[in-house]
C-alpha cells in the first residue's frame, strides 16, 4: 500500500512539473524525452503494485495509457497488458494489442497469442500453428507451464529463446494458463507430440 502512495506521489509531481501542454504536445514520444522517464517509471511501478494487490483491471488501464504515451513501449508493458487482457477475457483489447505489436518475437508475445487462440478457437489448426511457431522461438515454455514444480528464480535479465526467457514468461503467466479451462491438458498433449 505504501508503494502505491509513493508511486502516485511521484507521477503526480512529475505530471505537474511537465504540465498539461507538454503532455498534449509529446504524447506518442514519451520515452524518447529524458524528462518523462521518472513519470513513466512511476506509472509502471504503480501499475505493478496494483497487480500485486489484485487490481489488474486498474493496472491494465495504466498500461494502455503508457502505450498511448509511448507506443514504442521501451518498458515492455505490452507483455503484461496482453496477459491481463487474456486473464480478464478482454479479447477485443488483446486482439488490438496483438495487431499493434505483430512483429514482436518474444516468448511473452508468442505464447500469449497461443493462449488467445486457444481461448477463442480451442484446439484449431491455427492454434496448433501458433503453438508450433512459439515453440520454435522458445522450447522451454511449455514444460514450465505444465510443470507442478516451483519455477526457478527470475534472472536479472533474459536471452530470447533461452530458459531465462521462459522462466520470465511463466513467472507471470503460469497461473493464468492454469486458470483457463482445458489449456493445460491441451498444452500437455501438444508438448508430447
């Protein structure tokens, strides 16, 4: 709770310092302007704190605001925005996000696409194709998603295609996959093929 108050104080002060005119003139380019970074970091921290407290819809609103301010998404908030859209069954919002960032090759994005397709179409040819593509990009994710073991601790960073990337994705996504009816049994079947 203290974190929320501190982050809110931070982004409120930063917004006041920058001014409303600055926001109107620079929306869409925020991360490229160094003076905006404390504001963006406070927003990110605030949204993350909201998710920890179980307020994912509120966090999602902030993530989308951040993407409006900085569509280049240097902070990687689209990953969490997409995941929480799926958790909250906001399929249209996820689809719009997926179209906006269609060139994203991370495991986070690729496996979110698989989950989206499964939730929308079930075990379809398209879902299987998306799974095959995601698996090519990171083969470690399926086993970590279906495992009943505790995940390894998060590393300080990750490498695309590496187990560190899979751990990063699964740390945030595994419980969401498990909460969606039929996803884990389908994933187990696909993993064994």
